[in-house]
C-alpha cells in the first residue's frame, strides 16, 4: 500500500506546483502563487517533492517511465525471457535508442530534470527552517542522482545540467546548448548528490506515513550500486582497484546506515500471500510498511477510487491467460531455468541430488530438489501453485499427440499457451481474486537489502577478500540461508572453500541471477560485466529455448489423466511425461548483439536540438569516449 500520497499539481511557470490544501487557501490565491509562497510553506513543499517521487520512482521490474528503448522490457534483452527488437537482430541504428529524449516534454529525462532542478533552486530560496529545507532538498538530490545514473549506464557521459534553463527564445536556446560531460564528471556529480542526501536524510523516517521516502541508507545503497558499475569492466577495462575499493566502502557504509534504520534481510515466514509455505524469500514481497528488505520502494495500493488509484498490473500480466489473467508475459526460458542450482547449493555435476546415472543432469527431473528460489520463481508443469484463492491448484502445461506419428498435438492449456513451457510465479499473490488482479497493490522493491550485500560481496571479491569469514563468502551464505538452501556439513551452503577470483566472481554473478530473477537487474549486470554479447550470441545457437512436455504414448485419448491431480510428480515424469528442449524461441533471426551496444548512441534528434553534443564512439563516426 502506498504510504506517500502522490498529488499531481498544475504547473505554473514550469516550476510551481499547487495543492488544494485549506491551510494554504487561507493564505494565498493558488492561481496566482509564486515560488516564494510555495517553498515557504511546508505542506506545499512536501507535496512538490512528492510529485518528484511520483515522476521518478521506477515501476515494476525496475522499468523507467521516460519512454526510452533500453529502460523498458529488460528481461527480453537477456536469457530470462524472449524479445524481438532491432538490438537483438543486430541492426539497431543511432535512432533506435531514445532514453535521453528529444522533446521539451516534462515526461522525458531532461523535462523531469528541469522539475527537480527547479525544486532544488526554489526550495533553497524559500524560508523554511534550515533542517526541514535540507531534508526536502536531499530527497530531490537523490532523484537527480538516480536519473543521471539511468542515463550514464546507457550512454556514458551526458550533458550535466544542474540548474533550470530557460528555453524560451532563440537566444536562450542557443546559449543553453551544452556538450556531454565526461563520464567521470557525471559519476562525481552523482556521488556528490548522494553524499549530500546521506548527510541530511534520516536512517528511518519516524512517521509511518512517510514509509517509502528515501533514507540515508537508501542513498548510500544506491551509491554502492553506482560505484559498483563504475568499477566494473564496462567502465573500468584497466581494472583500477581504487574504484573497487570505493565501491566496497560505499556498500559497507550503506550496511551500517541501514542497520541504524532497522533494515536487513527479510526473514519472516508468517505471510500466506505467497501461497503457503514458510519461505522468507517468497513472503518478502507481501510485507509492506517497515519491510526491512525494502531499501528503496515504489508503493502501490488496491483502491479503485479514481483520485487515489495506484495499482500495478504485474500480477495480472504473468499469470496464465486461461486463468482470466492478462498476457502471461515474462515467461522464463530454459536457458535461464538452468541457472538454478540444487537445494544443497551445488551444481548438477557435484550435487548429491542432481546426478543422473551417467553423471550428468537429468532433464526428466529438472524440477526436483532445486534451490528453493526455483519453486518460488518458476511455475512449471505439475507444480502446485496456489493462486486465485485455490490453495492446491496445480499447473499443467503438457501437450498430447493425437496421431501415432506425433505430428499433430493439442495443449492442455485452454488458451494462451506458454511459449517456453514455464510461467513466472515470483511475487504473485495467492489470495488475490481474478477481478482484483488489475489493481495489484504489491510494492516494487527497486533496491533490496540483498542487493546491498551482493554489491559488497562482489567488490570484496575483486579486492581479494576471499576468506570464508569475509564478505564474498559471508554475504552469499546469508542470502542462501534465507533462501532455504541446505547448510551442508561445512556450513558453507554449497560454496566451495578456497575459491579464487574467477570462480568467486562467476558464483556471484549466478547468485545475482537467481536472487534477483525478473527484477530488472540481469541486463545491467550483464552489461557492466561485458557479458551480454557472450550470453546471447552463445556459440552457434544464437537463440533462446523453451521445453515441451508431452505424453509419451500417442495417440493419447485421456489427455487429462484422471490420476494426475493425486499422482506423484516422480511417477508422472518417469512413466508418463517426456521432456524435450525443442522450442526455439528466436526463430526469425539469430541473436546478434553487437560490440557497440556496450554504450548506446545519442539519438540524432537530440543532437539536432543540441549540436554541441558529440556522438558516442562506435556510432555514426562519433568521437565521444564514454570511458573517460
């Protein structure tokens, strides 16, 4: 449930935002208000900063709201699910990525930046008490850093605008043309804004109605994310160790501040909205106010009132269409499902559970004895998936052949069949009715405490802090323990003692993949580690795949299998089902992610509007180096 009430105001002179608050109406005609009047009143100032929250908080999946290509549909640019666009085809031009925007609209990047900068300027000029003023400005500075980082990780350096510019008249428009700042200058400004935010924001807001506001710990955690990216191979090909040290220090500071605010790994097992069971990883999405996991959160509610409605359609979008849901989006691929280890934390070649008779992985039992996060993220044929208030609902996605030659088949799914053999179960509410799905109130956690631990672990590994009591080991162990992985006799939760740098980094990247699956993190992790091309253009496959589960016998007359609801999955998969990896999901072309996609092009229309901007290296004879 949203605890910050976002009120959208009418813009006055491109800067002043108004409310119908009675206290203010007693003072001033809001139709003729001035910045001085607004930013000398704490209620109007609060509502103005709330507008900035509403404009800039990410939506479900970590998607942005600027309308660009890269900040949306992130899972389709990885092995998590499928997508179809020019980037995957390898034919994208400089005009095909538009995150930075090309218009004067308040809804694009620099339009939003203007609102933020205007707020900072006018709040500073207001007459509120200094401490109160600093808290308001600190929140705006966080979002300025948040938005600039959203551009830097796409393009490298961008024009660094820190004051509202007047675009009225040709002279002002010409005077306001600005070149791209260096990437290092952008990172320095981002971290400076975050340092100020950390200085003036509380570790925890004392009023529960302020749940969801940025805290000092959230600012520190985001700084850790920024500096981890800055230290990663995408931006740091020379592996400058001072950058890794800065990233480590930032996440370490974040952990300290978050502890002061009561944040930490969510470990409660008492919430039933995930569909039964006692897994904290599954339940963490359904505790809202004072959820210790939620370092940075976008709140939603279930109200149907037009004035206060703030729901999301995530829950509806991922469920099977035949259950009355919306689109069954983000269907997991087989390629991603394989990332999950076994429940003892080992891979299939070393696990006591995962070995087949020949020593390899058994495709027929892909679902069995996996990392518990698998069952709480991936819905598969025969799994029990409590949904729409049916506690024992089982999902069936198998097909049955209608002729002996196995050339004609039908699906057990009435409509909208899964294209991959899987559905996304993560963060779906088992107690929601079908009619309420479009008003899902489940909050989005943009920064989870687990990410802060993983950021620190990765920086620690790069610094050679690889002892079993140091952060690389300790933080992964804490996360795996919360997930429900078995500790093993050595209490390492599947980790191997004595791992070197490369093995630990590979372990961390896989851990990030499964811990943050379908949370919009994988694409950025692959990009900063320069792994996107390697993953998508894998050897000669250059495609993602799904599975088909069919009845072994053909033709099948009893496709419903009267005993399927009570039979054990072991028996069904051993005697009845046949599993094949035969669904090629990318059929129009071979995946062809290009080298120059590491940093994207500035749209030509943006350069036309501001000729001082130089195009990115690798695009249209560009000369801007994003590594500087």
